[in-house]
C-alpha cells in the first residue's frame, strides 16, 4: 500500500486522480528534521507521515504527536511522472531550506523515480 500511495509502484504514464504533496517537520534530541512526500490516498495532516524508515522508527518510539504535517499542494488528474517532478521540486526547496536553517532533510531517496 505504501508503494502505491507514494507512486513507487505506478508507471510514469499512469493517471493519478488526486494526490497531496506534503512536508513533515519534527524534532528529536534537539535536531530538526524535514521530509517531503506525495500521498495519492490524500490522508490529510493527521495520518501517513511518509515512507522514510527514520520516520517510521521515530513514530514507533515517540508516536504521531512529534510530527507536524503540512499539505503544500493538492493536485488532480495528473500523470505519475508529473507528480514525481512536482514532488522533486518541493524536495529540492526543502533541502535548500534545511541547509539554510541547519536542519536535517530525510529526502535521500526519490532520485531514481520515473520522470518521463
């Protein structure tokens, strides 16, 4: 299910009816983290904080209460490849934001996604 909602199990030409691009912020032991992802189930701000194993680990230890999720963009009827490009744009911005603020970006994957 996570592979489908994050777009990893779709082909580039597949049409996505609706999806959210989101950012998640959280702090652990004085370190600020940021993660950007896509969700084709549109879970909103209370659920699904991403597919990062780091976040999965912290959620299991500290619970959902540490996460602050923000929906940055909602799109409809978009090809998976275009959704991936849109997500990458938001990831690149978040990485820049993290570098400027001495935060840690958890977006170390996604470069191999389908963009054509």
